[in-house]
C-alpha cells in the first residue's frame, strides 16, 4: 500500500528545486514565450544548463554515470515545481530526462558511458525522435526505415515535432527494421541528418520543436540501442509511459501556477468595495481549482509509484493520471482567466500564457480520447476490478 506521506528527503528536494526555479527559471518564462523564434533554442539551452547544475537532468540516471537515482515520485515532485515556474522549460527538460531514462534502461555499457555522464550534467542534450506526420502515438505506423549494410545501418525517413531538435547533440530514433523495429542513437554531426527550423506553437512556445530528416544517414552498428534490433517498439513504448507521466506532472504544475495567481488576484482585486474573493462565484471557482489539482497530484503520485514498482496496470494508472490532471489543468486555467477577466485576456499576461500552455496537456502523448479508449479497453478485459 502506498504511503502518501512524503519523506523528508522528498520534501527537501521539492523545496530546493522550488527555490531554484523561483529565482532562476520563473523570471525567464515570459521571455521564452514572447522572444524571437531564432533565439528560443539558445535561451532554452541556458535554462537546461542551469538545471544540470542542480542535478534535475540526471534525477533518474544511475549514480555510476553522474545521476541521482531518484524514484519516480521524487522526480515528479521536483518536476511539479519546474512546471509551476515555466511550463516550456519543464517540457524540454522532461523530454531530455526521457532520453536519459531510455539509455539508462536499455543502453549497452558502452552507450551509457558515452552519453549519460554529459546528459546528466546537461552538457549534452538528447532528444527522442519517434513521431511522424502519419504516426503519432501509433508506433507501429512509423515509416522511417533502417537497412543493414556491412557494419552500419542506412536510415531514411523524417520525424516531426521533435522536442529539443534544434539544440540536441544526439537523437534516439525509432525506425523499422527487417524484422521488427530498432531505436538508433544518431549523433547530430553524422552525415545525412538535417534539422528543420523551430515551429511556432500555440503554447509551450519556449520549447524548441522541429522536424528531423534522415537521408541515407549512416549509423554504426554499435549505435543500436541495447544492441538488439528487435526491441525498438517495446523500448519506445516503455519510455512513452514516462512521457505520459510527464504530461500529468506538467498539468499539476500549471494548475499550481494558475491557482497561486488566482488566489493572489482574488485577495487584491476589489469591486464595489469588496475583495472579489469574498464573492461566492469567485470563491467557488478557487475551491474547484484546488480540489481538481490536488486530486490530479494524488493520481500522479500513485501512478509514478506503481511504475517504479513494476505493477502490471501501471500504464493504465498513468493514463488515468494524465487524463484527469490534464483536464483539471485546462479547467483550472479557464477558471483563472475568468477570475482575472479582461486583465488576464491581454497578451503578455501570465494567466494568458498558462491558458495556452494548459491546452497542450490534453493533447500531448495521446489526447484525452485515446486515454479514455485505453482505460476502457483495460477494464472491459478484466474479469474483476
């Protein structure tokens, strides 16, 4: 049975990351959102380097490679504070952590030695490249291919919306092989890889997203993740559970930020001689925001605990956490905007940015509709709950 009381070590970690993010990351959030698109990559790279100094990017990595070896609940608690300070920075950092987790779980000893120490300190940036224009969460529809030629693989295809693409030093690329699929580690400087320009999304605008094109890219056999060409789908599916978990972390963090701003505004803003927080319509919204966000956090921590323990239904718990917390975050952002009224609707207002950022939580790593379908399929297939 899970103990919902945080350990002192977890509380200390959360406080340390919260203080760091308030001082170093939060002041940069508006600039990341509104800054020139050609500067986004360098600004995010600076943030990731700062996070490397407080060991955020190495939280889950084996200590032998410079990591912290923290459990997933601890990682989620730290992530909530980063997402609260800047959603875009969290999204980039968590994506980088996923690359580290994938190497840590499945890489050979040589691959870990080569990539993990630099990644844990944010001296090198890793990116996952799996999504394609016709293959999002359906990994079996991937068209990028890898063909064996002597002591290397020839990789052809394109990936879209690769997080950190413009600043990554290496990519973990999912490609079809014969038979099955493989994940290949492709360094940025290899011949045949081309990185597109950053796209301009609605929210999380500070996270550098771009397409990656592979044109007869030659990859050494030693760069097949784990040395096994038949495990690519299972490997990527496992790490995408951590991605879905990250969407729940992002949702809780955004919800915390929305609630914090709304409470402050409700205490300060006056109409007709009264603080607006004294009006039932506003106070009920605050109660709804708090309840939804706290329930989302409980589901998140339960799912993280289950994944750490290897529970059979951990993937379903993660989908439950992602579904509930993302929709709670969207509602919390909506309520915050209602409380702020016209002052929140202005471009450049913090709640306006949070409203846009929250919208992605219901879409990323599988939209709510897919989560509901997956959860329903699981419970209908069971003989008993």
